[in-house]
C-alpha cells in the first residue's frame, strides 16, 4: 500500500523535474534565437563619428532633425491602432502568390554609355544599371525586417534572386537605418560576396562598423555631400523621416539619393513624407530620367514621415522626373491599408496628371527608355 501511495508523489516530482528541464530548454532556445538581437541593434555614435555628426547642420541636442522640425507620430487621438492592427478589416496581404521574374541579361538599346535600367526586387530594394555601372539600393533579403528571426513583419513574397546571384556592384546605397532598409544578414552576405562600398547617411557607419564592415568600405555623407565612384556621383539629399533601431531615436541621419552619371540621372526618395525640399532638389539636381518613389506604408497617424501615393506623384513633378517607378510596397505588411491600395491610387493619380509610370513585378527589369506598359498585374493577386 505504501508503494502505491508513494507512486503519485514520485510521478509529481518527476513531472516537476521534467517541467523544469522543459523550461530550461525553452529559455535556452529563446536565448539561442535571440543571440543576434543585440548585434542587430547596431552601433552608437562615438569618437570620430560623433564629432562629425555634431558638426552637421541637421544635428542638435544630441539627435538629427528634419528641416521643418517635423517629428514622427505613431498615434492618433481617439484611435486604437493596436486594435485596428489585430482586428481591422483591411486586406493587408495578397490573395495569391505575387508573381516573380528573374532578370535576364540587360538589353542594349541605343548607346551603351547612356544605358539606364531599374530592377526592382521588392519593397525598397532595387538595382540601378546606369551607364554600365550598378548601384544597389536598400537591400533587404531576410525573411523578416526585424532584429529577431521569430517576430516582426514577414515577407509576402520571396526575393526574386539570391544575393549570390547579383552581378558585381559598384556601390550599395542605404537611405536610413530602419530594419526594412538596413538588414544585418544581408549586409554580411554583401560584405563577403561583393567589394562595393556602402554609401550611407551620417551615423549609419556605426552600425556597419559593429557588423565588421571595413572602414575603407564605409562612406558616410551629410545632406548635400557627394561621393564619386566608378564614374558616378552619389549625392545625399534631404528627406523628411526619422531613424532608430532600438529605443533611441534619430541617432543617425536619413537621406534621399541622387545617382548621376555623365548623361543619366536617378532620384530615390528613401522613406519620406512630402515636403518642400523636393522642389529644391529638382531645381538643383534635376531633371531626372527616372524617380523611385516611396508609395506604401502610409497612414493618417503618421502623415509627415511617409508619402501618400498622390503626394508621391506631386513630389515626382516637383523633382522634374521623367518616368516614375513606385517602391516601398508589396513585400512587407507595415501599415493598415490594403495590400494593393498604394499602387491603385498611384495609377489613378498618374493618369489624372499625365505622369508616366512603370509598375514592375519583383525581379522585372524596367528599361527606362522603353518601359513596359502598366498592365494592372497586381489586381489579379490582390
């Protein structure tokens, strides 16, 4: 009898030990998965980089600032954004697979010295083929735009090519340090597989430095500063946004970019709200053969830091742009609008204002001098 009475106590003790082991294993698993999070947060401005930042007209009181003093706001009185994110009725994902294309060899149309093509890989990642040179914008190839491999916005489509399938690059441009534009695993892969410099706004070099990018491959620029590489001039221009990879905000600068060859010019917004600076950039550096304009992840709760599609068309005209190629949509669910709404609104506004646009599938090459007709491909998968 005593043996049978002792058995439940032994079983409970064994259960407690097993439960404890399971808890330890779970914690160990979480620790293993989270081991790269501190590294993904990046570096901090210290030493020479901090001294240079302090001399920037954009830097005061320990942080960078927009020209108009605009700060982002992620709240709206009387509105529960968390509830809307969890239970909102918007269709924030495509209904079927996003079509992907694999770019073939770039076609030659006319003089190769005047070549200009855009290959959009999804979200803000794009390749600019200009006058025989190649510039990669904001490459993010990870499954999530997050410091964690377990949580955070997940890709809605695969990258159309692998990173090791990219052609040799002449420069890698970064617009700012948010996770959907600056990705640790992608930087590591490009560090090993490419020899191109990383050209970044002030302060972003601190992240790259912590991730092992050699100093000779880091070029930091303030607004209106430029760097020449492979016969191209890369010019950092103003944007209206913010930065930060952790709790600290605006410790690095954000930027738009001008990519100028001897004959062709490209403008890339990075992330930005609409602001008068576009007119000034167009007057100083335009006209542009093509603009890559941010059109997605907008909301009335943060109108100053991301443009609505209609504002992107206005900015394109301010910039004196030729062809408009929309970016910053389709790949990550970062806002509360329908998945296809940004490009639907862009297409309608472009037709109303007689603006030429090209809306490529991820991986599709746009020959700027002979762009594909807009065919509404996204509507069949929305």
